[in-house]
């Protein structure tokens, strides 16, 4: 089952990546300048399951961002927030009525004037069996602080479970 999920995710990425309209120069920048990122935490069952879809960015050199990150992280995980340097993203897909939903970061790319973060929102297909429980998938990601605006690109993937 997990192998099918990975296969469909990779297939979806291949299909979506072939449909971009970036110029050759942008593609070259994207291939050359891709800041590394670390996945800090991911889960379908946060301590606080309520909430809407949102993508939040926090900067370690801004005290109000650090305080807001600590509050949000501890609310989600019921754990002590990590100390970070650079940027931290908390991406939440919003409350779902059943399992099978996932959220992940597929890329963090420096495109010159801004940093582009690609978020994959995965949903179970109609034939999928899923846990009947409220979920609110989220992912927490750290990446270097470049003081650029962060723009999010959402990609929705439906997993076929046949």
C-alpha cells in the first residue's frame, strides 16, 4: 500500500512538473540555486485538530516570529518547540473528516527575487479505504534565512487506490 502511495506521488510530481511555464533562464536558476531544507516534523494527528489550511513562515531574527512559531508548534505537537536559525514553515492542510490525506514540501527553490516553496496536498481517491477520524495533516520545515519573500505553490494530488 505504501509503495503504491509513493509511486502515485512520484507519478503526480512527474506530470505536474512537465506543465510549468517557466522560462529557460528561470529553470536554470532553479536547478542551480536550491536551498537545502530540513523536515522537522510531520503528522496527520496534531494535538489541536481544528483549523483551516494555512502556510505560515517564521524568521528566527524577528522575535515576534519566534514567539509565534513556539506558540503554534507547541499547540500542534504538544512538544517543546525547537530552536531554529533561518526560516521555519508550518504548512497545514486544514481539518479533514477522515484519514488518507497528507501534506508535504516537495521543493524549496531560490528563484532570484523570492523563495518558492512547493507544497503537495495529497487526498485519497474515491476507492481508497481510510480511517474515519478527524485529521489535520501538517508539516514543519526549516530552511536558510535569505530575507526574501516566500511564495507558495500548491499542487493537489488524488491517490488512486485500485
